[in-house]
C-alpha cells in the first residue's frame, strides 16, 4: 500500500496515548471523605495489575530460606507516597501466607482478595503522605498457583517475574511504571549463597550456621525484572570495559563447563557500548540457574536487572549459537531495564530493540540465522512479507493483548518498525534518536508515544503518521528505500508467529 503522509497521529495512536494518560493521571477521590485506593493502574494488557492510590519509592526485602522445609520466611517493607486520600490501600499479592501487616509500625487490618492484599489504616491516609508498610509472610516456591515467578531448583530457587508475577514473591505495586529502589537481605544455611539484583554491600555470619547476604541497587528497578536467587553457587568476578565489574552466579557443579559462555560478556558489553553508550548499571552478569526443565520458566533467558537469568544448557552451545541471543538479553539493560515500558502495550520497545541489535551483532559476524539468512536486509525482506499475516493473527505491533503479548510481532515486528524508521531518517539520525530516548528516560518508564515524540524532535519532522501506521495500522506500509518489497496476502499460506497456546509464553526472538 502507498504510505500516506499525515500531520497528526492515527486514531489508534491517539487511543494509546489516551490509555497511557489514564495510567499517569488517575482520577482522585473526594478529599473530604477519602476512598479505597484504585486497585488498578489501568494497563491495557493487564487491567487488574498495579494500584493507583500511591507510588512506591523503596522496597526492603528480607528473605530467609529453610533448606529443610524449602519455605521462605520474609518481611517486605515498602516506603510509599499516596497520590490521594486513602481510607484503604492495596498491594498486589498472590500465594503469600501473610502473618502481619504494619502501617507506620502500627498493626493494620488486612484482607486478601484475589490477587490483592487490602490494608485498612485506623485513620485514612492524607494525600501526598509518605508511609511505611511492612508485611510479614511465608512463601512456598513450589506452590501451585495460577501463575508464579518462583523457579525451584534442587538447592534453592531463582525468580522469573516477567510480566505479571513478581507479586507471588513479594507484595508490591506490580507494574513497570512504578520503579523503586531495592535493598535485599537473604539469609541462607551453610553451603548456599543468596544473591540479588544490585551489588553486594555486606555479608553477615549469624553464628548459627546461617549467613545473611545484603544487596542494594544503585538504580531503581521495575518489579518485573527483580532477581533473587539461592543455591550452591560460585561467584565469578571479572572486569568489563572501562572497569565495569562483571559477576556471574554459577551452579558450582557446572562452573567449568559454563565458563566459555561466561567469558563472552566483556566483548558483548564493549560492542553494545559503542552503539548505545556506557552500560547503565553498576554491574552485569549471568545467572544460569540450576534448572533446565522445559517448564522451569518460559524463556531461554530473562533480563532481570544486573543479572540475566538463563537455562544452563542453552549456554553450553557454541558461540555462534548463543552470542546473538546473549546480545539480545544484554540490550535489555538499556531498553526494558534502564528505560522500562510505561504499559505492557509498549513491550515492542523492549523486544524490538533487543532483537534489532542482537541481529546486527549476528550478521556482523557472518552467523546465519534460523532461516539461513546472513544480512539484516534479507531478514527484513522476509519479515516484511509476513507483515499483514502477523497483523491479522497478532494485532498491530504496539497493540497486543495478554494472549499474544509475546508473539513474534513484538520481536521481529518491532525490528521491522525500527528498520523502517532507520530507512526513513538515515542511520546517523536514527542513532541520535536512540541515544536521546535512552538518556531522556533513563531510570524511568517511557511509552510508544514518547518514542515517537523523540523521533519527531530529533529528525526535525513529524513522525507520528509514519510510525503510527507502522505501529498501529492493520496493513503493512510501504518500506522506505525498498519499493520492490511486497507483502504476502493474508489468504496465502505463511508460517504464523508462535502463540501462547499451552499456558506458557514462548521464545519468539529471532536471535535464537
């Protein structure tokens, strides 16, 4: 189809902006009477997720693992600020055996309803009040839940919270738009180590055979990319570019076999820093957790902040089989972690960018992809042909639903959008758009509308029509610079993107 020049964003884009506005600017309760806090942040993909009556500035998580019972006794302390007067507030929580809730040190009435922990203070909280909520509870990493972040291992656990399961590990405002500072204290018996996102700040011998490990994040973290793990690990430290501390958390019995993969990280970091700037966090490393089961978690890797979670067997392959996807996960430190999605409709910003740079890394090295292709242009031509089919089966790139959130449309479809933008504005301007976006929204959350605004500002031309068609249109626009590229009609046989068909999310990254 011909590309249609527009001055204003298409209706679908305006609808997306309106949906985002409802997240960022909630309706306030009557200040004279107070009201229960809104038990949603209005996310278009997960409408019940999050709570809009407050914002969290800090979490302190204190977890103690019992190797005999395999249970976790925990205390979560949240520092939050109300956005309105609240007669009641709630936290996202599922599968947690709650023992006590304190509000500013005073016991508060509580009720667990569905996936919400409702807390009623003795006196309503005034708007713009800072309060401390402390929840004492027990969690079973092996509990059968509708969905869970826990990844049990023979010697402990790791966690895989994305997209909507952090609240099975700790009570929280479980949405990436409400990032917060985190500290962790993990107590484990002899022979095990506790590790979390951030840097180790202290180790305490408790004198009873247990050790407490304390970690702190330098930058805020979205709940969906927190990592906490316990196991028989060896910690491997090495130096990255510009003195960046790298640490890998590796099952002791598999440390030697995994070393060739772990040793790839410094060069991966150097490559991406040349394109996206200095690494945004205090450290980076890999966590090949001690569980290769197909149902352990639903990704080959997950970009939990400062410590990417992997299935160990994946990392035992040759470099040409893993290097591209290792770059994909590393890129998430920039797109997804440093800049988090404002809503889950914005997932393409995470996955499209991760696949874009992961594929560039692959083709630069001459490694054929899963289709046998060896250039970005060839892969994009193939993807372009699938455009209308994917828009029909998986929706537009920036308009997912819960069932198709992790379809290929968010990955390769997102790459195609970025490729089209680079074709439209040129490589130099595209690079400046990327760096400007990362700098402007560092340690915050950003929407698709934010990316379009930056692209328009940096390019000096309104890109809302162009990108609106690519991101929200039901038909695939013409590709700039490639008038000969064609889209296969929907009625023709064409391999579908993978879908969530069995209750699990699937790997759809083109870097695998």
